[in-house]
C-alpha cells in the first residue's frame, strides 16, 4: 500500500482522479482506496526555528553573539499547522505503507515542503518522487509511470535546504547588526530590502523632480487634419523652450499653404497577449480595477478554492501545454453562458479550434502550473461578489482572446511642409481599426489597455492619435487654417502602484548591468508570484511604505522610516537584486552537483561576516519606526527648502489638461518639526491658528522656518516649510493648504535652473505637492 503526499488539496484531488478514481474521503479529509492513501499538506507546514529557540542567549541582541552560523537549524511547526501535520505524521509512521510518494510541486520549493515534513515527522518509509509538470490526466499517468527514487533528486533537496538556510542566516544576522547600529529595530530581507529600495528611489525621484516648461506648435490644414511641429532633424516633435520661439513659428506659417511631403499607410497586426500569470493579473487588476496585489490574490484564491472556476492562481506561467489542447473546448463551454462573452465563446465553439502558436502553447515555458484559465466547471456567477465577477471576466477574456485572429489597424503618417519641403515640417499620425479580431472581447477603453504598457494609457510624450486621417496625395497643398501653442510640463516617472511595482519585481533583471547575472535573474524576477503581494503588505505593516492617493489606484510611497532604513543599510549587496542572482547561480551549481555543500556554506559565512562588519561600522541611526500597521507616516524629502533639484524626465500634458502632473515638494521630519515647535507657543486661547495635523489631529503651530505639528514629542513628523522652491509662503497660504487641502495658483516658484514657474500647492496624506493644472 502506498502513501502519496501532495502539496495541497487540489493537487491531491487531481492525482486521485487518475490513480484512485474510486477513492473515498477519510476522517482526516484525505482520499483513499484499497491500494493507497492520497494525503496533502497545505503548503509549508514546517519551518526553521528562531535563534532564541536554539540558544536563549540570542534573546538579547549583541554584537558578541554575531555571526549566528549554526551547523544545523532545528525545525518547528508553523503556526496553525498542527492539525494537518499530526495527520501526516500518523500516516508516515503507519506500518501498513510500504513506501511514500512525494507528490509536491515539481520544483525546489515543493521539494523542501516534503523534506521538512518528512524529517520533522521522523519518517522512515522509502520515498519515491512523482514529478508532476502538468495535472492533466495524461500528464499524471506519464509521471506515475516514470517515478524515480527520491534519492535521484538529492541535489535538488540540498539546494532547497541551502536556499532556506541562506535566507535564515542572512536575515538573522543582518537584522540585529543593522538594528544595533541604527538604534532601531530594522527588518532586512533578500527580497524585502531591494523592493523597499525600488520604492525609496522612485519616491525620491518624484520629491526632487523639477519640471521643465516647453511649447509645441500644432497647425491645422484645410480643416482636414492637424499636425505637430517637428524638430530641425525632422524626426521628433519639437519642444521649444521659449514661448517667443513658438509664436515666431505661428507667425511664420499663418496664411501660408502646406504641402504634403509624404503620405504613408502601414497595416499593423496586434496579437492577443499570452494568458495571465498571477503577476500579470495583479498588474492589470491594479490598473483596471484599482485592486491591491494582495486583494487580487485573495479574490483569485476564492475563485479557485471556493468557486472552483479558476485554475491554480499562484502560477508564474503564461502558457498551456500541448497535452491540454483536447480539453480546451470544455473550458470554453464552461464560460459560454456568461452574457459579456457568450456570443464570442459560441462563435469559437462553432468551428474547429484554431492551431495555437508557441506564444500560447509551449511545454518548455510551463513550470509547476499552466497559465490562468477558467476550469471546466460552468461559471454561472450566481451569488458572486462584484470583485469576483470583474476579476474572473478579465481571465475569461484573456483566455478566449487566444482563439481569435489578430486585430488589424491601418496606421497613417502624413508629413506636411509649410510652405514646402524647405520650410517647417509637421507630422500627423492616426490609426484606424480595420479588423477587430480579438478586440471584440473588449470595450474600447479596455482594448486600449490591453495593447499598452505598464500604465495602460497613452504616454504623454506620444503624438496624438487622430484616428482615421483623410487620404491625401503627395504634393497636394492645403491652407493653414489655424494654429495653436500648447504649453506642457515635463514630469517624473509615476510613483509605483501595486501593479507597476509587481511588474518591476517581475522585470528586476533590467536593473542589473552584469549580463551573466541579468540572464540568471530574468526568468526568476524578485520574489515569487506567491510572495510579491505579501512583501508589499509587510513593508506597509512595518511602516516603511504607505499607500496614498484618493483615486481607485493608490500609489506606494516610502515613509520617513523607509528612507532612513535604506540609508542606514550600508551594505549595497543586500539592497540589490544582484544578491538573489548570485545565490541562484550558486544554487544552480549545487543542483547540478558542481558545487559542494561545504564550499557553499564557507562562502556564505564569509559574506555574512563581511556584512556584519559593514553594517556595524557604517549604519546610520534612525528614528523609531511608526506604529505598525498604520502605513500613514509622511514622506521625507531630501531638502528642507522643498523642491530643489532633480532632473527633467518624462513629458507632461498641457497645463490646461485634466491630468496635469503633481510633484512632491514638502519635507517632513520629526527633527525639524521639533525645532519649529520649540520656537513658538500656541495662542493664549488654546486654539489652533492654522488648523489640525493631517497625520495625528493635533494643532499645527508656527516655528521660525516652518509650520509643524505640536505632537512632535509623540513622534509626529509633519511640517510645512515657509519657503518652497524659492517662494516664501504667507500664513494665509498655509491656512488654505492645511484647512482646504490646496492653495490657489501661486507664482514665484523657481526651479534649479533659475526658471520661474507657477503652480498650486496641494496637501494630501501629509505630503505637499505641486499641481500644475489651472485653477
């Protein structure tokens, strides 16, 4: 009789469906027939103990106790795992079984889950390894027939244990080392710290950014089409630094004739994207639905576990396997009754399914699980929440789209010279949908989102798409019937959202310069599909990051504490994704039997000793972390005087547009608020003359250089500087900012190049920002 241990209940059910179709449920919730029991874990049930559980002396942090490099780290049960573990332990000690089959996920982490359970339970049974790369019936049968001894995967087991050991050793040494030097508790992690650094760097880029004003000239030709002035090279849109230069262009072309220098129409095919993996779903759900990454995972898990209408959500794959192709009509029929897609689904089923390219079906790109698709269970959506409906429809549309032809557009480009080829040149672009293809599944707004990048919208520096442009002949002339000058502002890259941060973590290899490390990290990313959302939530819980913004999609900004943590950690390696790449390279050598365990441990120990020395000698003191779980600490900028530096990156909308850029300018620092508060007292009546603090609700008081929170003794960091970007704020401006949330449009700001600009100041979530819109 065999004991089979799967990683999770769904995997156990899949295996039982093939090898034990008559299985019944046991009192422990497992599946059994006369020949086997198919049990399951629920992910990790066992973990490494903490240092004080090895030796009580580690309860007190001290450099005398570092480094902590135990030869072996004992195991313990995870919180809440006792019930599942005890049931598995009884089975592993049951003499009825002649062998146990490890059927956890096919990979390093799945191997570790089983090995830790087996070791902690004191397992003695011979072990076989069921290597499941797919959970189709044929795939399970093939894997069952090809089972090998667990010893054949000894190097994989060793690499898994060493990865776990490495994370433990670095974390348990780095945290006390930097915390002792910084005089505050600081959590450090191989994934968490580089992720925090991404957020800190983007926050600082926005805080220090100084916008640059530029002007573009748009001309109208014969009331037929519009064109934007090109630069002297005739390649890019001209960005004129002075309005006078733009006015001279307008004066030059007014009353002139424009001559068509070139007219080009190009047919473009846009293919449906591959299936969602979890990261892609989190990115799109953040953009389209305003979901946090954690909420997307929560809803997807419910669709999988409770509704049983979604395939395994924590997948990193975007592809299907060839063995699944005969089953796909069942999955299409399961969603054919959904009103939003029923017509398209029925049309797909009415004919033989098209042959799917390797963009969608590729066995080599399926790891533990295939891309996200609806299951074979009919999805009625009755009783579902609105969030469940919307997220499921995203998956369904992406799935159905792969069976449809590409969308085809005619992209038209017209170059017009005024008065001819020797004069000013204007470019006009437009695209027209000719064949809808897969985009019939999407409303126009969503279709645009499907074909665009991280933000899902047109970039501000893109040329305006005029849609269908008229057919014109080269050499034809048209009068200039109008012209406008558009004033625009450059803007920084946007603050991260949950979605864009997940995308950055997926594509973290782009942050590395070393080609070898880049190639190692490219297929892995930073963190895993299952842990990235938890990493974001942990940073917020620890008070290092906060969510801000009033729209459906919130921004992630580094708090004052988050800034200080990155500055306090002197070791650059632990803040860089390169550390993960280096470890993965070493672990791959272990898996291949090329790197002995002793050498790996020796190199790890040497790194940890250097790390401790660096952190001890160079870490900077930080203020205590804000209360955990609030995520409301204000953002700390680099300079007391507000926006005084940075570079002009990105392009902005016209200042009269509806989405003008906003740039952070206000610095918050408990230390400076303290100095401001010391220099004044509240009015005799006890009233708050400027209003209440947006962070803690206490009165705002005036100091010599700024207006700070009277609760600075309690650690509140809020302050507004009297001078921002060279402009001195009056008390009435500060009152408007605190009590109304914004000022009127103000003049007299100066950027680092000495150029004057005007903007409103806006107070939001304890941060002061520039708003370049009118009004």
